[in-house]
């Protein structure tokens, strides 16, 4: 029998594992966005985010033919679109702010841009933080430990999905997804302090 192939060894290595439903997303919004969410409403956006993702990491490949073989050379890094799904609130606050955010980038009818700079200070982008949590919540620390923190740098929404309506959609609550573009992301381990992350 191969070494470390029994259940005891496996459990010692995996411990309790990492639960995909233990996460927290901190949404920020452009500073100059009129009618942006208040502090309490920003908490609502974090609360109603029912699913998200830890961002992917991609490196392009340059394929160079050489004497009957293809030699692969590392290319440029790319960053995938990041998607979050929200439970619909009765006042449509979260969906409304996402629509307002996109309208500030490009208006529906006028084809104008209220916010034209791709910056977080006075433009249309904002940083979004995704944290993977440990299952060790206590009365004094309901959040538990943070296993890993990702910071999406200069993100902005590019798609707010439709919400399907139907007579036979019983016993359901509406939800919708928002797709974000980002410049890049940083990450850190075992620290909730996302201001000092590993690039």
C-alpha cells in the first residue's frame, strides 16, 4: 500500500477542508457616483451577494513552430471577467445602483459618460474584496478567520443580467448576476487586512 493512503492520513492533511459557502464580498462604489449606496446599503449589497468566485489566474502562451514541434513560450497575463449573483431586494436598491453605475459610464440615450476616468479616486472604477472564511465563528468573532483575501483592482460592471419573469415561477426569489471587468487582482493569506497584499 502506498504511503499516506489511509483515511487517517487523508483527514490529517485535508483537516475539515474549505467550504465554498463561507465567503464574504466587500463591494465598493465610485466616489463620484451620484446617488451611490449609503453605508447601510453597501452592507446590504454584501449581504445579498449569494454567489461569487475567487478570481482565475491566466498566462497566455506563444506557440512557435520549430522543426516539426511546437515550442511554447510564456505570453501575457490576462484577467477573466468576474461575476457575482445577488438576491433581489424588494426596493431594487442593489440592482438600481449597478444600473446607475453603468449609466454613469455610458448613458442609455445620450451616449455620454458622466464618469470618464478609469480610476478609483475620481473615476468609474472601484476595488472589490473577496474573502474565503474559515468555519470557526464564535460569539465574539462571528466572522471567523480569513483563509485568503483577493482584491480586485479597479473593477467596474459591464453587464447586469435580465431577470426572468413567469407565471409558473412559484416559491422562488428573484436573483440576477453582474459581470465586472478588472485591471488585475492581488491576494494575501491568513489576513483580513487587504491593504497589504501579495501581488
